[in-house]
């Protein structure tokens, strides 16, 4: 794989750390800013909603600009948003910084996904996407748990400052490693034909499935800390252990998706879908047993990212006729799910199921995905 892909993955690592880090910081943010845990969890939805809306918008605005300058600008804006967020004293201000950061992240990821596809042969998009997403999975393995530990020791604001600082080497890597000319082919073409691709049922179907699977992932991941400390009765430091295991599983899942998404997507979906569906209720029922909790957290991380990565790869294939906007469609699908999942989970959290409510909500979301996918054979994408 080209070196440029790994430099892009470094920036994705910084941004992924921010996107996932709230899973370990929600209780502290809620206490510090005087809001409920459910309300603080909505920061994840605000971030994801900003990415879902911002992905096509930012991709459209950046499509005629040099790839390197667009990527660099998005990373620096992302860093600035975190610096402001670290000093916020009111929840609405922090929420606003999350939206700005999301817009920057959306623009970066949309351009980076499209760029990644142009750096490899047409039949290796899955492998390229796996390298890019490895930045996210390494963030869940290392960045997010480290952020949770830093937040436990020094407060949640220290984690926001750390993300801002982490963006600086990523920006330097983009400046030094990405060629100055535009990296995205076809940037001067008309926008309307690319937007018209969204009328294709196959593309919309795969986007819907990707959104549902990612909604299930974020529904539970956002509220994993209360499960560890409340249901399992473990100390706060064990939240970092759970996050590491989820991240290790997601890394393994992305690796599988990278090898199979190009040639055997149906196998990943047919085998992984039912297992993912069974795993969320099992986690809800066994969360009070630490050994089972940690084993299932790893497994669900692997299955979630294997299926999610495969579906997003299929979005890039289905949107091949939209060379500058395909990455934004994949980003939007991911983040519609990431926005909806915590909203559903927050509602479940206040019900009779308590802290395990988000886990049951994740199972329901996967069940909906399978109910849509099973009767529609078009999910087995061409190629």
C-alpha cells in the first residue's frame, strides 16, 4: 500500500480518538457541566449528525480544490475546535464545538476516502479502505483508552487538549507526504451526475444497511462506561480495559473486511450478521459477569467493524460513477447511524432496562438491518 495511505490513516487516528473518546468521558462531562448522562451522551449524536450532514456538503465544496490543501485545512480546523472545546464551561458551547469538529472530520474523511480509492488499483478498494480505517481501530485500541485514562487522572478537558495536540503531527504528515496536485480524479466534472447516483436503489440499500449496523455499534459503545461500572460493578479504570478490547476486536474485524470485502462480501455479511445479532442480547444478559463482558466486548467490536467495513466498501463500489462524492456517501451512511444509535440508546437508558438498555437497542437495530437485507438479494453487490 502507498505511504500516502498510512499518512492519511494517522490523521484518521487523531479524529477517531475524538469520535470514540466520549465513551469513557460521558459521566465526567455530565458531572462537570451539570447535565444528565443521557444528555452528555448526545454529544456523540451531535458529532455524528454534523458528519452526516457535513460529508456531502464539505466534499462538494472541496471537490475543485487541491486534495492536500483541503485535507490540511480540515485537520487544522479540527484541532482548533478541540482547543475551544477544552475551555468550554457550558454544555451548549461544548456541543457547538463538537459540531464544528464533525464538519471538519466529515470533510477530511470524505476527501480521504475518495483519495484512497485513487491510490490503488480499482479492485483493491477494500484493502485501501482497511488501511484508512485502521486509523480508527488503532484509535479505539490505544487512543481512546489512553484518553479515558487521561480523563480519569486529569479530567476530561485534558483529553480534548491531547486530541488537539495530536492533530499537529498528522497535519505535518499530510503537508509532507501528500502530493501538491489534486489527488482526486474528476474534480472538474459536473456535480449533478454524481448526486444523481443517490437515486440508485442498490446504493441506497447498502448505505441504509451500513447506517443500521453503525447505529448498533454506537448505541452500545457510547454508553459502555455505565455498563462496566454499573452492571458489572467494576472501577472506572476498567472502562479503559473494555475500550481496549473493543478496539482490538475492531482492528481484527477491519483486517478481515479488508481481505474479503473486495471479493467475498456476501460471506462476511451472511456469516457475521446473525452472530452480531446474537451478540448484543448475550452481552446484555451476561454483562454482570466481567469475564463474559470483556469477551463479548471484543467479539462485538470485531463483528461490528467487519460488517460495517464491508458495507462501506460496497458503498464505494456502488458509487463508482461519483468519483468525487463517493467518499461523502460512505461517510454520511456511517454517521447517520452514529447519530441515530446514541439517540435510540439514550431512550432505552431511561427505560426499565437501565444500563443494559443500549445493548438491547443495538440488538434491535441489527435485527432491522437483517430484516431489510435478507429478502433483498441486491445487498450482494456486483463485482
